[in-house]
């Protein structure tokens, strides 16, 4: 399964946490400061599944939102292709990064965002809504993807309202009035992407696909 990856993979992502910890981006530090952020995230997910009421809520939610599973399956299929197509030439490098960022930030914007409760869904609230506050790592991960600069890049990417602007490798996100709103170095965006894709992997392997068979 695409969501099943080695412990070494999670540890390799800690460099993204270290990078963001040194940036002045107002990134919530709770999750970044945890000694084993992904391990604690997995523990939170497994703890939730021990609650029979939550497990039943999750099963019902997944039955009514089958696109959550199908979108994550398609996401991982695409992500592996994008990774295999990496080019070393400068001309193609920007497009390679964008081809990796697009599916990650877009799935966070909709299905995963609704599942975590970041995106409001009055028709079918996520089962995590009433449980996430008791899960420190999971709640901190939710706060992480609500970071203003993370959301602004996500929205700018979704609406193709950005520019890879200058020789310093900054990406400018434009507001509705076409004026620059946020400027992020591509390494910051890549750190966001690295952490986000790993968050999706945990949610997929520990919650979304774990109750496939009843």
C-alpha cells in the first residue's frame, strides 16, 4: 500500500521541520517541537480507532465520502510518477517542483482538509471534529496546515495566482486585487510539501484505509 512506508522515511522528513523551525513564518511550533512528530501522529490515529464510537463514525463517513479514498489512491499514484520524473536541469526544475506541489496542496485543500475539519462541511461533518482536540499531534498537524502562509500558497496554487518571480527563487502569491500578497522561498514551500505529503500518508494508512474491511 502506498501509505505504508518505513520509519526511516518519516525520520528523513525531520529536516523539513528543522528548516521551518528556523523560518519567521509564524508556523505553529507544537507539532514541529515534538521529538517524533510522525510517530506521535500515528499513535493518535491508532488511539482513535480503539474508540468503537469513533470507528463507527469513521466507517459511516467513508461510506458517504468514497472520494476520500479514491482521491488519496490517485494522489499516491501521481506522486510516485512525479517523483520518478525529477530532472536535474535548471530549465525543468521549476516545473518538476510544481508537478509535485499541485496534487499535494490541492488534496489538502479539499478531501483531506474536510477530513481534518479545516474545511467546513455542514452536510457531513468529519468524525474527527469532536475527537481531534484530545489528540495533541493530530490537532497540531491540523493547526500546521492552517498556517497563514501555507493557506495562502495553497490558494494561490489552486487559482493559478502565483509567479516564480526572481533569481532568488522566491514564489510570489497574488491577492484578488492582483497585488503581491505573500512571498515564499521555494525551499519553504518544499518543506511545507514534504510535511504535508507525510501527513497524508499517515492519515491514509492509519485511518482512511485501515477500516476498509469490516
